């Protein structure tokens, strides 16, 4: 895939994802790119940058890696405060796409939409301390729902969502 096509595939989470595991990289691609310190979901902040520095990206459907999700892992825990990093990364990607890869705009809007839903469903909506965060997530969802619903590149179940 070209870098732009790989970015789009990553944002739609089809052929590849933004996770760091399951990928082989040339060392030179990380020149000037580092995983951010103190952030969770650090691969979301980094993988798209490495992809865009690539000339091409090769993908395989071979199952060569088995991933174990523990209850104590980032994915296994429900901590909405920690998941704000995921939202920050999705917004950073959207800003990058707007300025550098407008061809991937619909995919970036989809990513922000899905990240917002992923976080929203984990919130305790009856906790008044979360009202501002919930409002922001709803704004992202409402602002992108038409784009997602009309986007034929999005799986039908997510368009219906």
C-alpha cells in the first residue's frame, strides 16, 4: 500500500490498526518520531506518523501473533480519565489529516467518531463530574455521525450505529 492508502486502512481499522504490535519497522522511520512519555495509547500518537514516512506498507493476513488482553491492561480496565489520551490522539490525527492528507478526511472523522463512542459507553453517565467530558464526546459523535452513516467504506454495522 502507499502511505496514504495505509493511513486510510489504519483509520478504518481494516487491513491494519494503529497498535504498535504486529508490525515490523525500518529503524530509519523512527528518526524524529518518539512515543510520547506519560501518555496511554501512545501507539495512536505515533503509528500514523511512521506510516506517513514510509514509501510503502506491506500487509499480511497471516496469523502470526496471539494477543492476550488481561483485565488489568489498558484495554481491559474501565478508566475514562485515562482514555482521554485516546481522544487526544484521535484529534491529533484529525488535525494532521486536515492539514496534510485531505484524502483521508472521512476516515479520520470515522476514527474520532468511533473513539468517542468507545469512551462514552464506559462513562458513568449519572456521575455529574463527567458532564463536560460527556458533552464533548456527544459533540464529536453528533458532528461526525452523518459522515459515518453515508460513508460506504465504513462497515454497515457502524453506519447503523
